[in-house]
C-alpha cells in the first residue's frame, strides 16, 4: 500500500505535469460504482480552473489553488495518478480523468477498491476533519515523543495510527523498528527517552531516503529490511532470521535476534 514516499512522489508528479493549465473538463471513467469519486456537480466546479499548487499530508495528495477548489486524492491499495498526453488513451482502470487545455491529461487509475478522489475547499480544514495527526516528516521530536512514547499498545500500531502521525503504514513501520532493534509488539510506554529519540531520527532518515529514491525500492540500501522482507530469510544486520507475524491483524516482518 502506498505510504509517505509514494505519496510525495505523486505530489511531485502533479507539480511537474499539471500546474497552471486550464481545466477543460473533469469526468469519471468506467466501472466506478465501488469507489468514492466526485459527483457531477462537483466535477463541474473544476471547469475553467487551474491547479496552481500541490500539497501532501501523510497519505493524502492535494492539488488546487488559493481560491479553490482542490482535489484530495487517497491512493488506497492500488491507486495511482498518471499524467499523459493525447492522443494517448487513458490507462486501464481509469476512474477519474481531467482534460487540460491542449494535450495534457491526468488520470486516476485504480484497479481495486479503496482509494478515493474528493473535491474539497481547503486542505487544512480537510486534514482537521479527517482527524489526521502531524505529517511524519513535519512532526517535532516533542510531538513524536508524546504520540509514540505514551502508547500502551504495540509500537507498530502506534506508528501506523494516522491520527497520531500521518504517512506511515505497514512497510515503513517495520523498517523503522528494524533499524532501532525494537520488536513490533514492544510498547511505547516501556521505551527510554533515548530510544524514542533514536526512533525519531531513524524515522526521518528512512522516510527521507524513501522520498529521495522516489519510492523506487530497488534503490534502497541492501542492508535495510525492505529488500530483505522474506519470511525465513537471513537478517542483513546479524545472524538472525526474518520472521513474519501478525500485529493488530497486519503482517509484520522483523528479525528474531536483534529486535527485542
Ligand atoms: Zn537481525
């Protein structure tokens, strides 16, 4: 599932391909019954407008202008924003399509359920209404301590809680815990101040690297967990074995030796 690095990469894609172009029309694709998309009145609001800025908060990507409206995109499991130029056809599974003046188009491609495109008036109001915590790359160390260090549940679940902190999901929570040697079921409230500080630094370093490689995981260092995420595999950091367990219903990967 796309997490912060994929969403930041998608924001940059919008920034590069879709700003300052007048929108001729916005329409829905085929087979859109099961996915949340704007209604026809809302689609009409985009006509004649331009996107002049983009934003990202956690796993939400926004494009809009000072006077609105904005699109708020959540990729879900399989969603992806695809700019292309006519006369090329939209990709398969296009659920939402914007036609800009000239040849440029923007498709939201989404083969499976989940994911959505919403029309909103302002991202700050939307972020508050969705009860999202601070973005994982914006959160201060103090706020991180408060959000993660107070948790009595599994630390992996706390890292993934979008209301505590937005942007981290299954893959990157495992990666951070692997780096600092914590078991996914360790409890935040049991951690020392030093350990939480170490986690904060690891989170920033890991996510920044994910953003730097534009979420192309073949470009991550070979001693990270992501390239070694295989049950029964050798840990690239120690003599341990990579284990797969369930934490709050989600698959968690960790090393049985250096993560305690
Ligand atoms: Zn290990």
